[in-house]
C-alpha cells in the first residue's frame, strides 16, 4: 500500500500548531462523540487516554448588538419548543409569534429535496432561519440555509418533516439527537485533533506515506490505474482511493471518467479562514460564560463564529494566555485577501461583542481554501449518480467530505467504505 500526500505533512484540515506557546488546532477542533468512528479510531491508534470533552457546552448568538443564549434542545437551530426560544431572547416578539404558527399551520408537503431555509422559513418564519438555523449551518458547512439541502445536511429534520405536521414537534420527538445530559456531544484530543492523522500515519509504518507527492492525473491502463505525479513520475497500481476535495478529484479523473468528473466538478465548495488569537489571560473577563458565540450573516459582520478555546477545552486553559478562535468566510462571501485586514476587523468586532481591548500576544491566520463542500439541493441524487459511475470503474473508489458528511467521523466512515470497495476488488482478481 502507498499513500500519496500532496503536502509536506499528513492531516489536511486536522492540523495543530503553536499559538502563544500552546498547541492549538488550526482547523477542526472537535468531533461528534455520539458517532463512533472517530473515537474508535483514536483508541485503535493509541490515543484513547488523550480523549477529552468540552468543559462547557453553553453558547451564544451575537444578534442586534447583544449576546443571547443559544436555545437548548435544537436540531441545527430548529427549536423543539417556543419556551426555550422565548427565554433566550434571540427572536423578536414578531418573530416569536410567527414561529408559533408552526404549531397550528397545516402540514407543509415536502416533495423531494428542498432547501433547509425554505422549509424552516415556511414553518417557523424567516427570523428562525436567519438568527438560528443559518448561523449553525454556517458553522458546520460555511453555507447558507437557503442553499443547502435538507435531505443531506439535516436528515433527521427531513425525516421529521415527513412524519410530523409541526417541525417543533418533530424536534421534540428526537430527544436523543439533541443536546442532553447523557454524555458529551463533542470530543477532541489533549494536544489537538492534529495528533489523530499523525498517529494513523505512524501506525502504517515507514515508507507507506509519501509526503509532497501530488497527483496530477489518474488514468485507466488495462485493468490497472496509472497515477502521474506533478513532475512526471508515475505509479501503476491495481486499485486507487481518491481522497481529495471533489474539484481536485474531478481534475484527476477528467480523462479516465469524464461523466464522473463532471458530477464531481459540480459540487461547489466554500473557503474559510481561522484566526487564532492568544490574549493576556484576563482579556476575556467581560465575555459571557460558555464556549463562544455565533454571528448571523444578517448582522453584517466579518466574523461568523468565535470560540473561547481556553474556556471550551481544559487542556488549553493553561499558562498566561487565553486562546480565542474566530472563523471567517461563507459560501459566496470570500474573506478579504489581506490577513492584516482580517485581524484588524476581528479585533474590532471582539471589542464590540465581548469587550476585548487588550492586544493579542500572538496571532495565527490559517486559510482553508475550498475546504467545505456545499450540499446543494439535489446533492443526494448527485451522489447516487457518482456511485453509479464508480460501479463501472472497478478498482476506483472515492472518499472524503464531499459525499455523505463533513465531520471527522463521517470522513473516517467514508474512508473505511472506500477501503472495503478496493479490497473486495483486489480479492476478486485472479492470483
């Protein structure tokens, strides 16, 4: 087995580096604890003792110039009751009255796939979409609720909309998928999630992973596959798993599988920027208790989310600094090109939102270009067409976040499935 890694390190968006003397994730900083693949893999590679849970699960929304508590018991922002939304103060009275309509309106037919914002807006009104659903979806997908597929991004709500007249009742009917006291919702690793791919690579042994080996083209050669690398070298292999973002996979397979390449190139992506600040330890004295806050796009801010990392993770609550991570960038709304402009604007917004006036002692700006696939309406149908095309290409499999989930466990599950496909193909070949 050979793993070709295009960059000089393994892990992609799972990467940890030092900020203010502390190892802090530069990309994803947590995974869903109730989906087993990530925790299981961490234990398999010897990191079980390093698994950690957030010290706090409380979060806020910065709306109308004020911090409001995120209502508990939601499914990606769709509330299970009006009471929780009333107490949070996130919605105006007009928005609350409109949301109450969900309890009395006739059933809204859901025919095929629809946009999340379309269904939620028709049931609970635009304020719920703009102040709750959109910020939460933006945090996961860097996309907009009006563009994202209900079927692919919130499947539990998609099912509930077909069996319940009210969306709020549908949320209440699935308490096991809402935050509760039955265990942590998220987990991470002491020292950062970047440790996970590094441990996996070590477990593969020497010589398996080839760093700085970027593929340029994948072609069919008889019953085998030829991978041409940037620089001209080539490998001929019996089977190949392409675990790249969809646009890159489309380019690699443009000649070997034109129809498949076309489907892959149609999956749009969003780029994000993560800015990590190390402030003097007491700089966040005026911030609300909790793990951070979200910012609706309608507020007109550059920041879309802020994590008080030192409060969220006990292993980052050390030394003389407080770690704060801010996220910038939505689909169709690219971040400014100048890092200094981003840092200056974020510092101004931190001052307005939580009263941070201290200068940071360290700053890290990390750009993740085309990092997040956009599951547009009809995404599941596109994935079905991709699977049909792959069935005609023995020895080829795809893996990654572009198909059936963007989280760490979903990507691991995708990789496992791809490995099973190519192993079955190899076993079927004559000795």
